[in-house]
C-alpha cells in the first residue's frame, strides 16, 4: 500500500504529458473531417447520452419541479423552500448536517494525519494501514449494522457499553439494593445520602433497620430468617432486614418469614452526622459495632447500598444518536484520510526533512515548519472530499439509527429521501431539498473547475 | 543495548497503535461472532462471550441464510448489478476518456470542464425525475434500470480518471501506430485498453465496490429487484427479533467487497488517490 504512493498522482502525470499529447494536433483520420466527426461521436456518444439523460436533464427538471406542489400540477413558487426551513424534522436535518459539517471533516482529517505520521514510525505500519483502511471496502450500510450491534444498550450485549462498564466498575460497584426504602417513618432519608434512624442509639442499645420496596429478585441469594438483635454492653447491635412478608406483617418488628439482608452498608453517624464507623451486615442481616465510645449515635443505611448498576449509555436514543452515527462514520473514513495523507507524506523529499534536522530543528519544528506546510494541499483535498461526503451522508444513518430516533438523527439527504419516497411522497418538497443539497456543493464544484483550468 | 532502549522508547507508540488497530478490527469481528451465536441465545449473549466457549459457535445461521430464497436471490441480484454496471461503465468511460485525451474536436476542453463539474453532483438531484422516467418506461424495478443509473453516476469519475491516465501514454507510441495506418478503433482496442489497464482496474474495482454497497438507488427503484443491502434493510425494520439473519447476511454482504479490496488493494488505493488528488 505504501509503495502505491509513488506510482500515483496521475492527475499530475497527465497534466505533464498533456503538453506533449496535444501540441501539434491530431493526425488526419481516414475519411476526412466527416469521418473524424463520426469517430468522435462514436467515442463520446454513449457517455454523452447517459450524462444528459441521467444527470443533466434530471438536475434541471428537479430545479423546475421544486416550484410545484406535491403532485406537480400546481405552481407554488417558493412555498417548498419556505417549508424546507420551517418544518420541524427538516430543521433538525439541516442543524444536524451543520454539526456534521463542523465536526466530521476536521476530525477525519486530523485523525488521518495523526495515523499517517505515526505509522511511519513503526515496523508494522503496512498492517496497521490495512486494518484501519478495511472499513472503506464495507458499505456504509453494513458498517451501520455493525455499529448498531456495538451500541446495544445492555452492557451484557453492547460492546461499547460493556467497555464503559469495565472502566466504570473499577471506580464504583453496584449496591445490593437499588430501590429499597425505610419500612417505618423512623428510618428516613434519600438513596443518595443514606437512610438514617431518627432516634439516637447509645452503646448497649440496639437498632432496627427495616427496609421495604425490595423486589424478590434483589433479595440476596441464600438470605436467612432475620433475628431481632440482642443488646450487648459497649456495643451497638442491630439488624437490617426485609420488613415485609406475604400478607404484610407489622412494620418495624422482626417477624418470622422476614429475611435478613446481608451485605448492606451500615454506618454509625455521630451527632454532627459524620459517619464514624462503617461495616457491612452479616448473616441474617445482623451487624454490630463493638467497643463504641459513650455517646449518642444514629445508625444509617449507607448510600453505597442503593448504588444502581450501570445500565448502559443509550447511544441509540434521541440524545446521542447523531454523535453515535458520527463515530461509526469516522470509523469508516479515517482510513481514507490516512492513506491519502500518507501518500502525501511519502512524496515529501527526505532530503528536505534531513536538512532541517541537520540544522538542529526539533521533530516538532520539522513537523510545524516543513511537513505541515508541504502537506497543506493534500490536507485540503481530504477535507473537501469529506465535506462533500458528509453533505450526502445517508445509508449509515438509516442503519445505525433505529426507526424511533431517525427523526433525531435526520440529515439533509435522508430527509430528501424520506420526503420523496418514504411515505410522505411529496415530490415538490423533495425536489426543493435536493436543490438545496446541490447548492451546498456548488462551491466545491467551482473549486474543482478552477483548479482544472489553472492546471491546463 | 541500544536496540533494547529503542524498543522501550517505542513501546508506548506501539501500544497506542495496537489499541487503535484493535478498535478498527473488533467491530467487524464482533459482527462475525454475532453471526455464529445460535439463534436462541443471540438475544442473551454478548458476542465476546462466544470466544470463551468456541463449542457453542455454529454455522446454522449461515445455513438458514442460504436456505432463505429472498436473501440468496438478493445476493445474485447484487452480483448482477455490480458486475454488469462495472463492465458497461468501464467500456463507456474508456471510450470517452480516449476521446478527451487523444481526439481533437471543437469544445473539447469546455465539455471536459462540464464532466469535472458533474463529479460532485449529488445523486439526490436525479432521484425524482428518474423515478418518473423509470415509471413511464419499463425500467422501474429492473436490474437494467439500476445498472444504467449506476453507470451514469459513475461516468464523471470514470471519464476523469481514464482521460488523465490515457493522456500520459507516450505520444511516440500513438504516433507510430497512426503512421502504420491503424484506425482509431484499432488504437483504442489494441493500444489504449492494454496500456490503460492499471487505471481501468482501479476504476473497475471502485465502481464494483461502490455499486455492490449501494443502498439509496436500489431502495428507490427496486421493489422485487432487491440487492442484499435493501434485503437487509427490510429485515432491519424488525430489528432485534431476527438478528440471527441480519448478522450473517451483513457479514456475507461485506465479505465479498472485502475480499475484492484485499486482493486488489493496490489498484483501489491508486484510484482513490487519483480521484482525490484532483
């Protein structure tokens, strides 16, 4: 892959050879000028017919059509264009596309540049390039399916959320009970700050921390019958238990068939509310703080107990869907940017770089002052190519975004298709959207033409 | 000693690039593993768990895929469209590319500027008029209709690429052929096509991948004529229940262009560079 760089710029090669090719005109073809014309028509005819019928004529037709209504019989003037900028989903599409234009070409170009520069420094650069470039061969649609699966919300199935979960778990772990509440007004508070016993407790006394609102699935496995605590001198003993049994039971009293909750974080808070001791309840939900100094304390169920497990980021939900599609898109196109920029890098003369280094320039200076400026034309080509691609983005949105969030992920090309063929079937508005899209690429079109004219 | 030092210094860079390479390979690999999970377990299992117990992998999903008439038909349709339009495009573009490179005719440069202008025209501007055209002729919902659309939209790039390559063919060769009395057609078939093979190969691979991977054109002009992308798309509308079909179908649909790409990547990259360094 790397060596292909030297064989390429045919554009440049073409321009160079062109002088030689056209200087003294063609030699006379057999059959005179008419034979020559017929020959030209033969070579050019098929392409000309196809371009006129499938590109030029439809473009003009679409332009005209955009001034007519849904079924094409009534002239509506600029009504479709007004609708284009006032309809909700279309506004979303334009805004989203603006975000795409602002974010993606710059990111793809920078990532491509970073990869291209870094791969030059490792021995397995070619293998790396193939890996990153591979998604280019895959359809944007299939790439979207791949990422749709990657983005599944359940961390047990979606790889992206599973990866986040691994990182998340190293910092905090889920609590044993996520929805429990105090069983009596005596035990009150919030899951975020913990549930605190209202009356204070002294060493030698006991504390009952009854909890309800625990679904059977959350009762720790192998939970045993709760026992009322026995007071001991110098210690604060207590029980945390599921203060509920079939039929109800009396709140605040440990009764038969009520299960002790093991693994609950229990805190002993002093008068100022600071947790002085923290332990976890043991078998049958029993806990005891031994050797407590004299004074009054308030036992509490610590907030750790209520920590919700990581439920997964909703990548495919309405809020994150556009960034999610962008990530998938960048994954596809980074390889393109990398390969083109790497070819540009390879074309920069080693001697110039060496000369700069001999003069004592640091690697960063070499990059800033020599490599980057010489690479500027290539970077701008990549950037502009991506700009056009991003304006036309379509398939990947359809396959990453589930139907429910397609309105939130909408982009211009998708809006054009959905308006024209996706059930609404408004060819007037659809044409207006297409014309709008066309107008957006006109600057690039002009740029291409100017560059060509300069070369000849 | 020096090499040890070098290896240590390079370790962070290598590690970083390894992680990046993994990020680029893992998603596709994940799709492949998903396609190997038995139908009943697919909704319960993360695909990475399958690695730990290879015995649970199965190709049953692929068997079901190839037993599914809609999907096998879609694969055949995809191949017909991709191969057919590529051959036609290469031929028409080569003819025109030769005319722009070596024939003298009035307005040649002006016309070529038009071709360059057409390079960036989004196909959305043609969707609606061509829809009406196809409906009033018998091209709607046919392989031929899809092929012609793809050829037309592949032409600006194809003509551009081939003209730039043909123009670089040494003038001496052309001159001596003409002096020997060879006709333009002889020159085209005996000289230009063989000498232009690298560029033609680039164009062919490009167009093949582009049309194999197309969704929007087939979605617009096909009903029963469905290539694989459209077939998967209609399955995707009921996503979740039938991932055991979507995963292997997606993998098959990307395995073929991937194989083409890996086999001919040199030409692919050449075409890419020629197309973008314009």
